[in-house]
């Protein structure tokens, strides 16, 4: 039985824009992986709905898949409404250099507890290379073995591991492995996977990246990055030339124009310039965005104006939680909600155990506290008349007595927790499955964590749910 899918709508965003369909350039098409989506982009004048994400190990957290499914569903709805081809495109941000965000995957192990796989660490002193230059290397074999050993044996496990093994090969870069895995998973559903780190895509983007050199952001830097001695580095305008932020290397405009012509892969946009270039390369009617993107798209407005590119609106992507049957059973049995699981570890367990306190114990403790309050209150009236300076001493004594009752209650609760280890463990596992480490499930756990348990039917159900969300009529 697949998990119950709970939609958790994101706030904000705008409506898709009206735009005339147009052809996509040959250089852009060359950077799209083969599949039905690419075929449709090649066929003639189209519109596109985009989304995107930096590469991640084993496709990264669930929200990456949710972004892609959102683009597919929104594109399908708009195509029905507008009567012209609308293709979902996923922008693989292989230029990103945040290796610490891409080098790991988190899953639920056979005991239902969160487990973390780390491909490798990048030394702090190492150049900040873009992810398309980071090979999976032999460490990927150990990472796959860790996923294999840590997950339960199911009828779907072999297929899931084969899917990941085909994409995440030692010789592949993290960016290409991610793109291949996503294309295998969602390409058949019409998703066009665009590898912006492809040389052809960089040639197409180079004129717009060079225009970005004339813009200065509030932090004093341009929105353009160049690969230099310390890796990918922001540029600061300095007179007629540009200086990298970390390595302090100087490039003239002629130097950067030469790079754009001969080594365009060394130039890339920052997070605000990227959507501008996307709107220039694709006839984009909407971008399916997460919470942070919904905010920073607005900050990119001056860059759209500076480069004379019409901005595509950011629309909210689908967001949700997969609630497994064992979690639902626990929630129903104890009349809980998902929000109850969102609190800090131990809080819900303590509350449920307190509610399980024998009535006599709870009533006696309440009576004792009430007696302490009233008895010390009467005593305070007498003491005030005898010696007003003893007021604070009396208050301290009262507080200590009350604290003693609370300490006693904590010890009783702790004893009950030990006696109810099964319940405590069930709650801990339910929290790990829905809010691992106190964070939303979609921002932590990878799809493989659930695909191994539930097989392709889960992706079918997710796609259907996202489609209903995108077109509620």
C-alpha cells in the first residue's frame, strides 16, 4: 500500500504569462537530453514551463522530483488551455559549486530511521569547482552499496538500484549523473532535461552573461562568475576591468569576451542572473519555484530590465508529505495530526505519557501544588506582619517546593516512558519519516528511500496528485 499523499500548499507566486510561441535555438536543443520532451522542443514553435535545481546525489531531496512533476503538470494544463505546445523543461544547474549540498543523500533505513550517505568531502582549501567538473569517482560504488545494505529487501529494490547505478557511474560527473537519472525517471513523462553546463548551452548564454558584467548588485559585485585559480568566483568591476572576489585575479573585458568565445564553460550566472538567461533562451511562460525562489525572483527584476529580457513569472511548485500507513495508524490511534510530529524530539512523547498518568497520581500532584500555593499564601500574610524582610525567603521556599513536585512528575513520566518504550519508538520513527531532523520531509529524504519500498506506483500516484493540484477543475 503506497503512502497517503498530503498536499501542503506554498504561498505566493504569480500567474503564468501570455507569450507568443517561438522556436528554440539549435545550441539550446543540443544541451537537452534525448526523449519525448526534446522531440517536442525540436518540432517547431513552442512555449515552455521550467523548473530547475542544482545536482544532488541519487537525485537529491524529494522536492527536486516535486519541482519536475510540477513543471510537467502545469505545462499540461496550459497546453489544454492555450491550444499550443507547452513543454516542461528542467534546468540542471551544473555550474553550482556548493559541493556540500550535492555530495550526500538521506534515506530511511530498514528500521525506519534516517540514514545519511556522503559521497566524499571537499577539502576547505580545494578550488570551488562547478559540479559538472566533480566526478562521481569510485566513491559512488561505496555509496550505492550503502544504500543497498541500508534499505529493506523488497520486490522493487533491484530496479531502483539498477536505475541509480546506470546514471551514477564513477566516470560520470555529478551533474551528468543527476541529469541522466532524472531523464530516465521523468523523460518518458515528457520532461525535457536541459544541461546548462553543456558547451552548446554556454555558447548560447554567453552574450547575456557578458551583458551581466554591466550590472552591479547591492553587494557590490556583478551577477557573473568566472572559473579562476580558486574555482568559480564572483566578479567585481574595477575601473575598466574586473577582479575575482576570492583570488583577486584581474580580467579585462577583452579577456572575458575571449573566454566567452573560446571557453564559455568558464563563465556562469549567479542565482539572480540565471532566470534572466533562462527567459532569454526559452519561451518561458512560468517557472515552478520553491519558497526561496519565489522570493529571489523578485530581486532579479533590475537584471531583467538591464538585459531587456521580459521576466517569466515564478509560480509555486507542488509541496507535500508522504504519510506511510504505519504513521497514519499511529496518528489515528492517538488522535494526532502531522503538526503534532513537527515539534522537538521528546515533546510529543512526554505529552502522551503525561496523558497516560494514572488519574490518582495526576490528581494528587495537582492537589499538592494547590496546597503549597494556598498554605504558603497564608503563611506569607503572617510573616509579612512579623518580619517583612522574610518575604523573599518565603517565596524561594515556595518555589523550591513547587519545583520539587515538578521534578517528581518528571521522574514519574520518565518511568512511564521506559515502561512505554514501544510507543516512544513508534513516535520517533513516525517523526523521522515525516519531519526527519525536525525538517520537512521533502527537503531531506531522497525518492529512493520510498521507491525501494513502494515501487513505480508511488511515482504514478504523485504525478496524479500533482496533476490534480495543477488543474483542480
